[in-house]
RNA sequence: GCGAGAGUGGCGGAACUGGCAGACGCGCAAGAUUUAGGAUCUUGUGGGUAACCGUGGGGGUUCAAGUCCCCCCUCUCGCACCA
């Protein structure tokens, strides 16, 4: 190998070598502990970007480090290969989604190999392959059996022009239009009732919530988001009798978390979608206007309707209810802000103590009655300018009959009990979490394995007929609903029960289903009899370290937790939670360049002139914009391929890990990358320059000491300690790398200070030990370069298979201490004392220090503080 | 509004349980080498002539505060009518 560092040659050599020797293939082992390191698998969009480089570099260092620490590490990779972009490519370019996807997979796999990632590619999964998605179908059938998958009508976003369901994030707001528009054709999106398949995630709501308490190695904000999403609240359901009931609707049930305020309920509100509305208005003069209101409101898509700043609106139904506590007649309204899906779809309205009700009552002149008084007793109903919602301080019930005088928590308790005793209702718990709607009217996803038989109705596809495979012969027009409906070979089939004609379900599953259990599939990726082999799962699960983006804080991570519990209940795994440690890495950002004529421009479209950056097209001054997440539209992307060409994968990895701690945003800097490249070159040169000195010596020989040897040993062992501690303490890669840089700086200094032609055998051994430790510590970060140099210094087995170096605390200890001397807390001097000096010895040395005497001016200190090995502080 | 997090040199960032603020890298400056540029190496680099001043601002605790306590400001992200 050449004496200059040629990253292209080195990286290609070792990537080929690793593949040929199967270095990263792993099997279950009883002799060493297991470690499961996982990064979120990518969507095969076509090219990897810097975000991928960062997350996979993080995971790879973890996997390589744990391997060197003696674990057998499962470190797999695969493809989240179903999804809409493939179908769009088919519509726009006429490429079949499968071809498009598998081409992308092949390209990106080669890109990942170029990064030198230590994956066991034998375990690769691809969710768009029937061998994978058949198990989605299998799990679905098991969930149907257990009542965890079911069908119901529900409102969805529907584009009438594209004839398809849209996800909430595919509905865009557009100015001047009341409601959202389709992202593709800009038609106004409507709400449509459709039969949809749901997973009963709410069955596990309480367990999912309780589990958050045990996920102590997850970021607090992810847990906060999950807890909020699950949204447990404790309250009471109460029947309000309808006054003068016309038909069999005698009472309306509401849910409230504030039963203590019930005496202040001066009206009721129903959700516009509630079927009760029609029952109440039948035959009344209000019927026409109310229907009009309901239609107008329910046409709006959800995002628009639930925007917080949306004005409160409502209409009186003409009907009255009886407040069971006050026996008063109160009007029943329909209000746009009441959600049909939450609670009972009806509320009691207490304007004095609920801000929404307050605004509504003020707008429509409905009486406001104060029933909670503040501790100072200063609230008056006519003087309220907002609702008094305080529950923490000692609010007291007033105007509440026999309950007056109770504090709020006691009032809640007493009124809740009274409601139950009277048989008016029950105390209940409500969750914000809704069941998970998984139906998608799309082609490129897992077919839902159900049939509609003319005689038998809904029939599951028998297990032995799985997989239900996606047909190839379908048109992609972007119109006419799901392409699967257009495939006769797919849509028409026979009923497995009666043999009659049947129609296949044409909906496919949400792609979040695929990623909800892939981590289990990696344990036994080739099992043909079940989604996961329970023995393999028992060996590998749970994932010890999961690394991925914060954008999945709720959806993916919640669904994966849900599936883990379902598969546990099916006997396939024994763990309750899939991911023990979670690391959410920050975004990769870069500064943006803005030209007022040419908008965002690439750095290469600018030139520097006299310290100013100018647009190379028009010569105008460039405005350096905010540092933002890399995106094509802002033209602030850096290309992983260019980076690997110019500097190599080791540099790319090193910079991604060095420039910021993993969980924070990483600001891209081309000069910073060069700095890392320089560092690797320095390591390379150092090894080659030391090579003649390391020749024939065995690194363990002799015992005689010398100043150089002591310094080499101290630097070496101190670095081992620092790097190890930084990795053990939350994977602080940036400071670990900084320690390695310091080590290299120190070694260059020692090489300069101690002439190499006069070294003893022991000193040569010390050099060898220092260089080898450096390579071992650097190996997880820069695997190619260290493999090459490891071979150069005379080893034949891979550095990835070596043991992590161990530090000797005795060698870390220095022979003397430098102790800062303070006077009144300010640094005034420093003294050197022999290591191991006692408090009195250190103080004595300090007091004889000339600089200190100047500061003390002959005064006797009132107090002397000594912190062991840290400092002395004289207080005068 | 609620929740989470962050404010430290020209820049990215260090400082684990209160104990030398600014590790490491970038940038910048000077020097060496080189015909030159580049690369490389060496040295220096918070501000201030100085006493001193410096971790968003203001108070406090302490021998000692970036770190602990109280009040305030700014920014980022997430959620947002869930009764």
C-alpha cells in the first residue's frame, strides 16, 4: 500500500474483503451476551441523503463498539419498500412500482456498502416482497380472530377528482378556500363516509400508557408526546333528561372531567355529526337551519375544522334538557367544536369554568353562572372576562346546593358518587387515542386478505392461501380509485366456504403496518412458517439500541409498541416493549444562499469577491439565509456520493459524529469535513513514520522505566479511559473523537521531543502500544483506514474482531499534580506537588508560592479550602 | 395556550456529581518549507493598554455558580377546541 492515504483504494479493498469473508454475519451464541443494534430502515426513495449518513454512522459505531466489547451483535438492515412515491412514479413515468422500488433498493444498497456499514446483509428484509407481506396478512387474520381488527364506517378525506382517500398531511390549506385541497390536483377535498378496516389499538391504551413509565432510556420528549397522544382522562358520564321528549330519546349522555361544575351547566352542545341532532329537531321550525349548519360544518376536512383559531359557531336546536342537579331547563345547541368521536359526542356546557363554553355563551348570550369561587372570593359572574378553570389552587364550590363549600377535588369526588348513587351515570376513563384506520385505496401496499362473498358475507382468506399477492397487470392512471379494483384476475375469486363467486377486498394496508414489526422479522428473516421464530425472538429481543429520527416519535414508535404487545399475546415474543434505549438523532442542516433575483441558489452558483458572496448569474450580493434542514428546494444539500469520492466514507462518518452530539442538529460545514480528512491523514502519516521504530519489538517486553515511556503510557491509557467513558455515557461520539485528536496531537509532540534514533526497547514497545491503541479506539469510527493500518503494523486478523482496549488506572495517574491556587475564589497561581500529597503538604507548598504571597500581602487567611487534587482557595 | 428543549469566543461545540470557562475542530494571524500556489509543520488566537470584565438579562445561596434557587427575555421543536 502506498505511503500516502488514498481513501478510494483503501475503502474499496476492505469493503470487498468484509463481504468476501462474511465478517458481519451473526448467529445466536450462548457463550457471549447478545446485543441488538437497530437503525430505522429507509424508504427506498432512490438516493441516500446526509440524514441517512448520520443515522447509519451512529448505529454502526454502536454495533462495532459493542462487538469489540465482546457482545455478539445483531445489526441488520432492510427496506421500508411500500408507499405512495412508487405509485406516483408509475403514474408519471410509466414505470411499474415494483421495478422502480427494486431498482432504488439496489442502488441504495450499493451506497450503504460504500459507507462501510457492518450489516449482516443475510438478514435483509424488503417489506414489498411477498415473503414479508404475507406475514402482515397472517397477523391481520389473527387480529380479526381476536377482535383486534374490525370494519366500520368512518369519515375520511376524499378527493373527488382523483377518486382516492387522502391522508391528513396530503390535504393542503389554500387561501380563499374554506377547507383543504388535494396536493396533486388541487380539487377541494371533501369528507366521505367509507367502510374502513381498523386495528383496535385502544384495547392496549392503558398498557401503552403504563409502559411509558418503564421506558426510562427514552428521551423525555418522546414519552411526553406519546402520553399526550394516548391522552387518558378520568371523568363521569351523566344522563341529562330531555325535556318534553317527542320520541324514545329520553336522555342525552355527556362526558365531563369537571362534575364539580355541573350546577353551572347552563346549556348543552352536541357534535354536528351526532345522530341525536336529527332526532331532536324532527318536526321543529329549527330543523331547516340546523340541517344547513350541520352540512356546512361537516363538509370541512378535519385539519381545517379543528384548527384552534377557528371561530366557535353553533345553532340552537329548539329542544331543552334538564340539568339533573338544578332541575332547570337548559337549551340544547349544536356546536362546531364538539367532537363526535370523543367521549359521547355531547357535552354539558359550563361557561363560567370552561373557556370554550365561555366564548360560546358570550357570543350567543347564554347565561353564565359562577359555581367555583377562587380562594380570595373575588370572582363575580358579570365581571368575568374569561373562564375560571383553575383546579390546582383551592377553588371552592358555590351555588351548588348541598355541595357548596367543598373544595374542587372533594366536589368532583362527592358529585361523582352522587351521580352513581342516583343511577344518573357512571365514572369512566376516556382516551384521546383512536383506533388505527389502516385501509388505503392504493396499489403499492399489502393486500388486506378478506373476501366479500355473495352468500357468506365477509370471509377471511384461509391461512393456507396466503400470501394474497399483488397482481402485475394493473393500469396506473391516478384516477378511478384503487388500481386493484381494475384487475379482474385479482378482484374476482371464489369463496373458500361455499365455492360461490366472491370479490376480494381491494384496499391495501397502511405502510406503517410493515414497519411495526420488522425488528422481529430480523431475528429469523427466512422463517417460512411464521412471522418470527419465538426462539430467535427470545434470543435477540428486545432491541438494545434503536436509532432514528424524532419525526417518528408518535406514529411509528407507538404502532411498534402496539404490535409488540399483540405478537406477545400471540406467543411469538416474550417482551412487552420492543426498544430498550432510544436515540433520536437531530437533523442535518446547512446554511442557505438567497439571491433576490434567482431565489435560493447552490453554493456553486455563487462566487466570493472581497469577502462578499455574489450570485454568479447576476452579480448581486447573496443573502446568507437561516441554517435549515437540508432540502432540495432550499438548495442547501450536500451529496454523500460527492463526499465519498472526495474524502471517503471514513471522513464522512467521522464528521457526522464529530460536529455535534448525536441528538442535536448537525450543521454541515465543508471546512469541517476537511478538518476530519486532515485528522485521518495525520493518523496515517503517524503510523507510517513510526513504522520503522515498531519493527521487531514485542509490545510487552521489559520493565525499566523512562520519562518518554511514562508519558506515552499516560497519554494512551488516559485516552482509552476517556473514549470508553464517552461511549458508555450516552454515546458522546463528538467528545470521544476530540479525545482521539488530542491523543494524536500529543503523540506528534512526543515524537518531536524525543529523538527516535535513541529509543530503548521499552520505549519502542510503548510506541507500538500507543499506536495500536489509537487504531483500536478509532476503529468503530473510521473502519477502513484502521483496518488498513492494522494490517500495516503487522496484524493479519480484522481489527473489527479485536477486543476493546482496557485502561490501567495506575498508568493514567500522573506523577505530579498541578493545583490551582485561588484567593477569594479567583485564580491567582498554580503549584506543582508530587502525586499523593496530603492536604497539609499541598497547602504548605501553596503558601510558599511567591505569587500567592504577593496576593496575600502578609494577611492570614480566615479560611483555607482544599479540594482533593482540584484546588486550594484562600479566603481573606 | 400546553408540553419538551436550547441560549457559552468570529463559527460548530467542550466543561460527568458546584471547583482552572472556552477541550477538540473550523476560521484567522505570524513563521518554516516551497520558484509560486496548494499541501504539510510550528506558534498564537474570548474582550480590554491595564486593574479587571466575561457563559441571554436581573436578583439570590456559597469560600467558589455556565452548573443550584427565584423572576424575566429570546429562539427551536412538538401538540393544539379531547369537554
